[in-house]
C-alpha cells in the first residue's frame, strides 16, 4: 500500500483553485508579476515552454506554406481607425505613444517631450499595420495566396490580469493571409484552426473542441471567428486559439486589391489566426496536480532528470561515472525528431529536496541512481504521470531501449486523463432548471467549482445568450463544427433550434 | 573568354554605395520602410536570415550556460531615471506611453484618454527593467552567476534611419548577467565578446576586430564597453556587437545585492551584451556585389536552388522526375548539423528570369537541370562566389558527394574575400598629413569612398579624439584587444602613446 504523501502545493485545487494556479507557477519558477502594471516576467522554465511551442508550431506553419516576417510595433492612429468595428473593439484598452523623448522638468525629474503629430498605438493585433504592407505587395492574382506569420509581442490594456491567461503584454503569433476567393480564405481559416487542434492535442495533450464563435464573441472586424476550447480542471473553458475569416472587411479598410484572371481589379479575401502565451496557462491548468506542474513530454524543457545518490566522494565518483555513460547513450536517442533532453542535477543539496523540485517543475521522468542501482545495472524511476512515491526499479539497458515508448505512454496518459475529465463533465442538457442547476457551484467554500460543459440548444438570439450570461456567467464558447444537426428547443426561451452549442463558464 | 555581363544592381557600388545598398535589399526582397516613421518591415527573405542568426547564436548562448527569459516591453519612468548616465544617454530618443486608451474626440476621431499616473518608456534596452527582477532573484552567492538572455524588440527614436543599420524599432538579443566578483563579470564580458567574434567569422563570414570603446562611445552607464568592428565594402567600419562590463553601476541603481560567502551583503557585478538586426546590414554590405546579395552558406535561407529547364510537358515530366530524386538525396545530407536547404523553382516563368532572381537573393548554389543534363547524369552549377556566367557541368553523384565541401568552400571564399578587402585597406599610419590624406575621398563623384582603417597612435585624450572627428568624421572604433604595446606619438597632438588604436569612418 502507498503511503499518503502531503501535497506539495498549498492550497490544493479543491481548496482554492485560483490560488493553486498561482502557487503552481511559483513552485515551478515559471513566471512572476513585474512591477509594470499587468506585465509579467517569463522566467526560464516558463520561457522554454514558449520556445518549444514556437518551435513545433513554426514547423507546422512552414509545412502549410507560411513564411515568417516582421512588422512595426506601432500603429498610427489613423490606420487603426480604418476599420470601424476593429477600433471600437480595441480602443478601450490600448497603450498610446504620444511623445518621442524625455526632458528635464525643472524639478530634478523628467517629463515627456517631442510631442508626435500623430499618436501611435502599441499593436494589440496587427491586421491594420500588416494590411498597409499587403496593399502594396498584392497586385495580381499571381501574388496570391500570400501566407505570412509573425511572432511578436502585443499589448492590450487589460483591467484584471492573471499570469499567462491575461496580461497587458503577451507573446503570440499572428498569421495573416490574403486570397483570391472567399472559398480559398475559408479553406485557410479552417486549415489553421485544424493546425491548432493537432498542436493542442498532440503536443500539449489537451483535447479541444473546435467551433464558431457567436456574434458577441467575434473578433472585432471579422466576418466569422472560430476557436478551439479546452476544459480546465475547474471545469471552466479556456479559449486556446482563434482563426478568423475576415471577408473583405480588412481588404476594404487597407485597400488590398488585386487584378483577377479576367483583368479586373477586386478586393482580396483575408484571414488571421493566432495563439499566445495563454497556451502555457492552458497547459498548467489542464494537467497540473496538487504536487505542481505536469508536463507532456513533447513540450517539456527536460524529458529526464537524473539525481545521483551517494554518501561520500568515492561513491560520488562511481555514481557520476555510471550516469555519464547513461546520459551519453540517452542523448544519442530521439523522441520524435528531437534529441532526448536530459539533465543531471548534481547540486550540493539533499536528494529529496531535489526530487521535489523536479516534481513541482513537472519533468516527465526522474531517475535516482546510487551505488545499489549500479550494482544491479538499474535505474530507479519516478514518472510524473504517477504518484511521487510510486517508483520503479528498471534494468538500465531496458530503460534505454524503452525510453521513447515510456515518454509516449506518459504523453498519452496525460492526454487521456484530460479527455476523461472533459467527458465526465460534459452533458447534453435540455431542461432549463437542470441547466441552471448544472452551473451552480455545489461547494460554498469553492464557488468556482460547478458542472462543466453543457451541450444545449440555442435559438440563435443574442438576447437569450446575454440573459444566460447575466444569470450564470455562462457563455456560448462555440457552436461546435462537429455537432450534428438535431431538432430541439432553446434552453432559455424554448424556441426551435437545430443544433446544440457549447455552454460553459470561461476564462 | 567570359562575356561581360551587365550588373543586375543599379547603381553599382562604385557609382553610389548608399543607393546600391538600398537596391540590393530591394532586389533581394529583404525589407522595406513602413509607413511608421523609422520602422521597417522585415520581409520573409530578410527575416529568415534573422531566424538563422537567432538559431545559431542561441545554441552558443546555451552552450555557455545562458537561459532565455522575457521581461516587460515597458519601463516605468522612475526605473529609467535610476542610473544617471543611462537615462542621459537614452532620454533623448525614446517612445513615451502616456495614455491607456482612445476615446471619441467629438469630431469623428479619437483622442488619447486614460492618462497614466506614471509614464512608461518603450524599452530602448532593458538593464533597468531586468535589474528590478534581478534584485529579487539574487539573494546569496549561491544564486550566482545569473546568466540570462532575452530575444526582443527595442525602440530608439533615431533621427536618421536606414534599413537594418539604424531603425526606430529593431530586433535584438540582450544578455544580462550577475556575478559574485569583478573578475567573474569581466570574464563573462570577454567570453560573450568572443562568442560574437566566432559567430561573425564562422557564420556570417565577416572578419572582425575586437576592442574596447573609448569613453565617448561607451554604453551609457557602463564601466567599459567592448565591441566587434567589421569593414564594409565602402571601407567604413560597422560596429556589429557590443559587450559591456557594468561594474556595480546598475547593481547600485537597481539594488542588486547578495550575501557573500562570509555572510556580508554586497552589491553584485553585472554585464550586458547584444547584437541586433544590424548584423543583416553588415552581412549585406560586407559581401554583396553588383549583382546583389551574396550569402554565406551557413546563414543562407537556401543552400541550393534548382531550376528545371524544359520545352514541353514531356520534358517537364522527365526533368521533374530526375530533380525529385536528386532533392530527396540532397535533403538527407547535412551541412554542419543542418539539413541541406534546397528549393525547386518550378514557377511558370522564363528560366533566365528565375536565375537572376536567385542570384540577386544570394543563394550559394544554383543548379539548372534539363534533358541534356539528365542524359549525362549531370547538373549545371552556378556558384554565388563566382561570376554569374561562370557555370560548370558536374556529374550529379559527384555533386552530391561534394556538396558539403562545395558549401564549405563558398563560405571560405566569401570570408577570405572580406578579409582581403580589410587587409588591403588597413594601414599603420604615423604621420598626421598622411592620416588626413588617407581619410579624404579621392573620387569626387563618390565622396563616401576613402582609405579604410588606420591603426594610429592616440594619446588618450578626448580632445584629440573629438578634433579628428570634427575634421574628418573619423572616430576611434576601438582600442584593439590584440594590439601589442608599442611606443609612439599621438597622431593628432604628438604626445606619447603606448598603443595603436583603430580609426575609421563608421556607420
């Protein structure tokens, strides 16, 4: 029987989910609030996750024909104003640059000087500034499709911020494409949505639902917005990526025209799509447990950490010699197309302390190796998808032979666990009182915890949507693309509906 | 005898060097000015060079123990003011954010609103904002050294801008490190300077001189600044990377203290070092010729471009079949640790037009393959380090066998050519009139062209330095680290000096 181990993270998920989230980030040393309002500092362990997200997504973008480029951080106010809904959506929360230098204020301090003739907005998203370039680049149908991606920082002056989930400045990628026909642009919109689905499920081990946003949640200026939605462990939804079909709206605003095959000039069809450092928040909340971060191997900064166990200098030398051999062999192996990422933690600290540090950081495989293990040519393995004290001795050759399948198994287990959570907490609900009950927290100590995802009928009226939001803080996360047509009645007003939509509380 | 081919770039280097530079960038489709004052758009061909610079430098940073992190874009004015020389150096050219939203101005437009209580500066460099984090992270000597790097965008409100060389916004990396002792910090300063030397010479094929900056060119707030300096083809110097020993200045400003081994609290020693998208400007100006960009293979977006030659559908099919086989084999080979980067250009355009496009883009190897080449199982190869019409037929198996050595040879040729240019245009000058004559342009049509680099004695006085600058626009680029002690007399005032310094006109 396993000994019951005290959780490393306090409070636990059950005790206080929002605070648990913060503590997981702190315990894994991933990020912290900066002294600049709403901006975070991404520390190395958190940043490596972003690097791994970038690396793998970038390959998928390039395989689908996209190229990276870089556009200005600043957007002249007049560009920003060109698309009415767009500016309406972003004007309330943007950083405005008004001056180009500081000068002596006569009181020993500095004051802004060099007032700009036109204010500059720090990009909250780049449709309008990239559109200005695209209008010059696109001349003929031969220039299309134009498939560009940018990795960048953006700023949105958010009122309430939360590490990774919502910060004033965040890192992201934004794809911007131009097409000859509506069909081509729609195909691109769905293609990139599917890239996000594959990435979320295969790399982040997060099962997602893809669907269309309702009008109230649409990207400002888009014709239609599609998203992927994931369930976190508090059963709330987290929007994890969006892909927008922009129709002709931004082409009109930025004057992106091309000469078609018939020699006539027409506006082009555009799309945009993005994911951000928010994905790291999703990763944390989807998988971590009361002992800290749990990382899927495909995205983990390290696959394996090795902790030498020894009592004296002689043992240390012997143990390190064995470990050197083992790591050399390990590093020559590959998981997918990547070398095995292994670290030997030989710091002068107690072994237990080290072990817990790596548990809290979510490393998939921990190996403890001491003289007795060497004697039997074995390693003592702990896995992050299992309990901390559920360890296993394994012949070291067998370990090397199986390392990729162990990593694959951990990746799958993490995905399956998330899928199971979602399945267990998703219901088809057809009665209004049942719906209201589902979204009412049962545990007064933790009012965040509630039913989960409800697939229910909706008549299509913004009015019903808003009333549900006001009553329950529940919104339509998306109209799932894979939902089948089905006759039913709107969960709020009872009018006819032909499809279920996904209702949930959301981040 | 070779036919004389008209240059693809107009004007040529000889005719108008600054305009030639712009035309090379345009012809290679690397970047363009944006409609935002001083900000550039980096187009895919230019951005891929930045990606390759990042990828290779990042490996070197990690091998030397550094980790990446990310810090806020905005610096509160009060942080910025903490180091007097620092703020003095950057206050004159910084973007100031004063408002957090836009609102209706009553005239159908928008005006800034939500005035901030403290202005935010868009980072021109991050010593002060990173220092705020470091002061929390560093507590004991056990936390040292702290070795952090950031890849980011920065903004300096430059008056005169030039693509890649000087832009209001640019991309860069900035290393920031904290050490226990002065010796450790100095060691780091030199270690990273040497990383830049190796990177510039091995990857960019640009020979550089490393040395210390004089006081007038020192980084604002640094104790000493070291740089690498490269000669461009107009014989001007381009500072291509800097490494700063910051002493205790920024530790004092940001309160970075640690408990030493004796249990006493003391200020820590810090360094910072960076290279930017300016390196792309260096790459262009060091190697390109009158036919456009010339790229060293180690940094080129493509190693090989293949142009199928055919007259009809049947030939097209045959040629593409042969090319498919060849590219498959090529992609399985590696140059250093990278797969061979090859592209088949099968666009519906004239072959000659395509060839010139790739010449202007600087691809190291061009292969033309048509039915006659297939018959003899050969490829028709053009190399960017040779004349455009100097092509060579080669057995295709031999080509595959030799491809890495051909790339290596091209890389070396490009480096040797740059080294030769520098050697031929660097002189030890001991007489003032000779010095003045050296830096006086001989060709009135092209006043930019002059002697080159002069190694001359300097007494150490800022006064002499400034007079030379005023007379000739010539500055001390650096006091070379590898220069030997040698008695001599200051080139300006004739006072005693014990070392030659590097004088040049500079970007």
